[in-house]
C-alpha cells in the first residue's frame, strides 16, 4: 500500500456518510495503491453499518477497524498500527474533501526531503462563529479545526493539526 487515508470517527454516522462519499470520489494516479481506513472509536450509533456499507460498495478501497478504547489518540494510534502504507493522510468524519484532495496532499511527499504536508481547513459555508470567539487571535479557531495559512503552497513553518495533513509512516516510528 502506498497511501492510507485514516479517518477516525465516534458517533457521527450522518456526517461520516458525507465524508466517505467525498473521499470515495478521489482521483489518484493509477500507479498509486491507496485506501481509506475507517477507525470506529467505540461508536454506539450506526457508524459501523455506514462504514461496512462503504467497504461493500468499494471493495479494496475502504477498510473498517474497531478501536474499543475511547479517545481520538487511541483511534489514531490504532489506525497507524493497522496499515503498512508508506504515507498516512488524515481526515475527519465531519469534512468533505475535493476529489483531488488526497493526490494534492500526498504528491509532495514523493520528494524525500519532506516528512509531512498539510493544507487549509476552512469553515463550512453558512457557519456562524460563536460571538464569544475572538477570530483574530492566534489559534483562536483551533477548536474548530480551522487552519488557514493562505492559498500559496510553500514550506510550513508551523505544524498542521486536525484534518488535512499527511506524513510518512516512518515519522511515527522515529518520533
């Protein structure tokens, strides 16, 4: 496996459906072997049924794993352990990605000088910020997983967080 997109989820089957539908439309070069690993973090809703339906509809493209220990760190670490892919991409269960997202995010890692990559995470159209939030303070939007350093590609001077990031798997073993 070349690329695994890891999606951790907990009790969000409705938004999960939209997220999986969007990543199912991914366009990757034929030479790249890729998958989406859905890590269910002990959900009590219809998450498993939604994930298994995508596994049936897209055999070999989607894979399901159950992580009983509660907490996103447990789910992420489980996902990292369960793949042998060289590159790990991360997306959340409440995002919709563009069909070129996975390719754009991971293609820069063909250059071995880079250990990771990250991209913009924007607020969904129509979302209203809470009045108590001061959006102009540094990292004020971090709880909403907003990461926006602009539209120009370049070397990141700060680490991405949340969704829309990718790293070589060896980084996790090394660090």
